C-alpha cells in the first residue's frame, strides 16, 4: 500500500477520465477508484445506427460501471465529442466541480466496426473518435499551460500489427492511428512544456484489467516519471 501514497495525494486534486464506453475504460476507472474517491468522467456516447434488431453497427458493449467509495465521488459530465466548444466547456466543468483540472486520463479504445457500415456511421466515427481527441487535448494542454502544471495520460492500442483484425476493422484502426499520431505529437513536445505527458500502449486484447493495473503502477511511482515517455504493455513488460 505504501507505493500508492504519493500518487494518492495527487489524486485528491481535479482528475478527468475520458473515453468511450469499453472494457478498458471500465478497468481503468476501477483502478482509479482505488486511489481517489472523487473524480470527473466524460464518456463518448454511442451514436451509431443499428443493423437489424438490436445489433449495433459498432461492437462496443461496456462493462457495468465500477462502484466508487461514495456516490457523489463519481461526477459524470456532459460531452459532445465532435464539438470544439463542448471540449472547452468540459474542461471548465471539471474546474468548476473539482476546483481545477490537474490531471486528465484519455482512453482511446475505439469500437470495432462490422463489415456493413452506413455513411452516417463513418461520419460519427470521424467526429466522435477522431476530432474529439484533438479538441479535448488542445483545451487541456492550454489549461495546463496557463496554470504552469498538469498531467496528461494518453492510453491507446498498439497500431500497425497488420493482423486479420486490422484488415477487417479498417475504421477502428484508423481512429486508433489518429489518436496515436496525436499522442506522438504531444509526447514529443512535452519536455518543453510546464506540464507532463505520458503514453501507455498495448497490443493485447482481453487483458484490460492487467493493462490498467500496469498503467497505475507506473503512475504511482512518481520518482521514475519521465516527461514524454511511452510505456508499452505486453508479455515482455514495457519499453520506450
């Protein structure tokens, strides 16, 4: 328990967790609740159309939300992800509800596309799972820069494996690749900024709880924190 002490103190500040409903987001939220009793969460809504009876175009069925120490500790905030104005409003809402925005954990876990997509779904994917992250990251880093401090944690799948799933899931892979490009830019410029940016990526599916635990083990050890570093989760551990 002692290893959590430093990060637990930091977690009493303003924390935002953002992402689309997914097993990975739920796993990260479960880890977050072990370290703080109060945080804000903004989720990307499922606006995809449906093909046939009760069959979603995108495969994104979330796990039940975790139980938090106090009901009032989990603060859901409205977010229209495709809107630049909404991104700014979201950051202001975090500041108003929690006093300030000290840390943001952005979780990119795009839903996997089925073979038959409607044009409206392609528009939704581009708006909610591509533009959204650029808008929100811009507002968060601007807020951190004004305050002269802050921490941005970027969590995203490994892109470019070239397997069968990547071939069939063209749009989901494109959304993940877009987030990765954004992350690489933020990580590269981080050492020259007054805030910290760290990246966490993993290529394995179905290991969300272990991946989430791995992320927080690195965040807990603030003495080893390196601005602009990318940690890769996998069987071999992690590397830059």
